C-alpha cells in the first residue's frame, strides 16, 4: 500500500503543478475561447486533486485502523486474557507488547503534495462566506484590481523581455493617455512576468497606499531640471536615494552606475532592479535628446554582479477632466510631439523598446474576469451595466469597451465592498 500511496502523492503533486500553470496561463490569456478551454482544464484538475487527496487520506488511515498484530497482549487486572497464539516448532516466540490506540487522522503527517495543496488553497481560494460575490476566488486587493485584461500588452512586454533578458540595461517606453493606466500595466508586468512566472528576485521602489493595502509601484516624474547638468545631478540623486535605500544618500557621489556596481550592497545580489519614470509635456525641453543619450550611453555603464536594470518610461496624456481644455490650448499637439521626439530618441539606441498599449478594455474581457472569481453571473452583468450608466464618458458603445482607469477603479471598489461586507473567516 505504501508504494500505491507514493504513486498517488506523485500524481497529486504533478496535478497541482499543472493546475498552477493553467491558472497563470488563464490570467495571461485574452482570447475568450482559450480562456474557456483553460477554465475547463482547471476544473478537471481541481476535481482530480480532490479525489487523489481523499485516496491518500484513506491510505494513511489504514495502518492504524486495520492492523491486528499476531502477538500476546498483556491484559489489565480483572479482564479476560487475550488468546495466546502458538508458534511453530523451531521458531522464536512473537514479542510481547501492548497495542496502541488507533492513530487519529489529524496526526498523520501530510505529504509534500498535500502541503502544496494546502498552501495553494490558502493563497488562491480563501474561505469566503456564502453571500460573498467572490465565491470562487477572492482576488488580492492590489493585484486583483490591475489583473483584468491587458493580455495583448503583457504579451508585447513579455516578447521584448524574453529577447533581451540577459542585457544589463533595458529601456522600455510606453505611451498613452491617463486612462490607459500605464503605471499599473508596468506593475502587473513586474509581478506576473518577472516575479511569478520567471521566479526572479526583483527590487523596485514602492509606496504604501493605505493601511491594510499591498504596496503599489512608486512612479516619479523624470527628474529633468532647467538645464542638462542640473538634470544629470537630479538623476544621480534619485539613484543615490533608491539604490542605497535612504534619503541620506541623495548627495552620494554617484557619477555613473559603475560606482554603484563597485559597492558591496545586498541589492547587488538581486536579479533585477526596475524603476519607472513618468514623462509629460513639461519634459519636452531642448536638451531632452542629449539627456537620454547621456542616460543610455554614459550613466548606464558597468556591471559586476548578476543585477540587471530595467527602466520604464510612461508618456501619459491629459486626465479626462482636462482633455477638452487641453485640446483648446493645443496641449494635445505638444504631447504628440513629445511622443515623436521620444520615439526618435529610442530608435537611435538598440537597448530601447517603444510600445503603445491598447486603449480599450472589451466588456467581454471584464466579464471573463468576473467569471474567474465568481459564479454569480447575473450580479457580474449588473456591475458591468452600472459602469456603463455611471461613467458613459469612459465607455465606447461601438466597441462595447471601457477605459482601463474606470475598470481598475471599479474593481477596487467591488473588492473593498465585498471584503467589508463579508470578511474572511
């Protein structure tokens, strides 16, 4: 029976790993047919896991419940003696011992596969009250609100990263509007592609949004000042603060990153350092090409550890409320010129990669996100219709699609309301 149980445990571990892989693929997939196929495979895998777990627990209980040793048992005073089993001539008598009470199932040590299953259940499917909207999976607060759609953009970033992952310095330029939420797209890439799928140890400056929340990616404006030299010094101060982990090091002598690589800081043992800069129309200065040329060619130099640096630049347009005023003032033309300038600058350097995210999130992809976390289809459709009604300026009826900003804000609100109404048991 031991060998049979070992086989079940091995099969259970393989099934858990397969289901984990399918879940990652489901988050990354953006085709509805592929998502349906992956969900079916995940359901079959989860059912198989339940069956294998039952078999393993049953096998673990048998030695304690079914074994009856062929020995002489000593009895307590006042009780009838157990029958004496005669031994065959020429053989040694069986040992005399007291029987132990049956071992409870809870005391059976769980296998490695069972431990994996328990951890997976804790991380991905926390127990929820019956009235909770998220009765399949409770999304983590921060990752839940940024994990809807973005499949095409994630694939573009993944392809570029896979081609250049061994390069010590990589620069990614993303352009779009405020509503495209480029910062959360970068954050999702770091969490999903680098940390979760790739298993890399990544350091990136983060900020706490509030009590009880996961840290969010810290995005700062590109540190440009009134001239080229002061802008160079501002960037050195930024890295002095974030590389040496403290504002006291802002004035540290850091002419280039070569100075940092010569240090013995624990940060050098990580796989990647990711920094994100926001670029706006205020950064369209005459010395901008010279600044980027210095940044890419001169400042980013030296490498004496496994640490690689990822730079993300997000060129963000106007917020919705200022969009009409911006058009009247001609700011839209300035922003387009800024994007053209930056794309031209990036095209001149082989380690720079410009990307343009898709501006709209189809309602079908939002529905897929709800289906992944909940079986309450009718309530999910009501959520979608409520977004259309409350925020018509963020909805495109011709494409039946939403701006990412309203999707992210509404998902955050739904998650918080559900957690407040039905706290986890």
